[in-house]
C-alpha cells in the first residue's frame, strides 16, 4: 500500500488548477452561507445588519445554530415555519460539514497519475490517517450543496420578512473607535 502512494506531492500550489478553483468555490460559497446564518440571527433579533455583525461575527458555527434556534423560537409564531427553519439549519450544518471536509484536511496528488487525494486524519482514542481519492465532481457538487443551503435559508428569510435592515445612513461611529478616543484624550 505504501508503494502506491510513493509519488504523492503534498504541495497545494501544485494541485491541478481546476481543483484549486473548485476548492475556492466551496470556500466562497461557505462564507456566503455563513453570512446568511448571521442575517437570520439579526433578522430574528430585529436589529440591523451592522449590529448583527457585531454580535455574530466571532460566533462559532454551533453557537450560531443554537442562537438562531433560540431567537427564532421567540420571533416566529408559526410552528410550520419553525419546523422549516430547523430543517434549513440542519441543511446548513451539513453544508458546514462538507466545507470542513474540504478545508481541514491535507490535499495531495499523485505526480504520475494526476489523481488527487485528501489525507483525513483523526486522533480520537487512536491516530488514524486515510488517503481518500477526491474526484473533481465531488468537490464541485459539495460546493453547490453549500451554496444551495445558504440560498434556501436566504429565500426563507426573504419570504418571512426577516432580512435585517441596512445600518442607518446617519450612524456615525468611527469617532468612537478606541484609536479615535485615544487621540481625543491626547489633545
């Protein structure tokens, strides 16, 4: 078995360009889907997008899921809508799992065959490493799954009027930053 993997190149810069493109697409779709989760929390809280970013930007994905479920239960009265949102949150979690499989494992390719692999390692009670072939179509399908999960959540938010408002035009807060406040004191 070790002989089969002797020609593996672990330099990610040398992955075939179409693989790098598909991986990048999955990551970009994931960022959009995460933003839709943040929007959902902001919309259920009834706050504008900027305040929402202030609250949700550094939340872990599991925390966002829990917070969204909590605030949605308060905000949304229709039980069917809550069931639908639960299904959408589960879909977004599946999308996050697909994203994690793409970004949290090492990539390599066989210099002779051109085949691309993920090296999946775990250390739960014992160390295990698997070298798994990764077809390009699988990465592209995962990217579309991640995208679709976010879009379905966005469509729900639009249908239920839960899109957070843009920040007010007159909100000026840049003079309130720590750096700006320190300059004011030094004068």
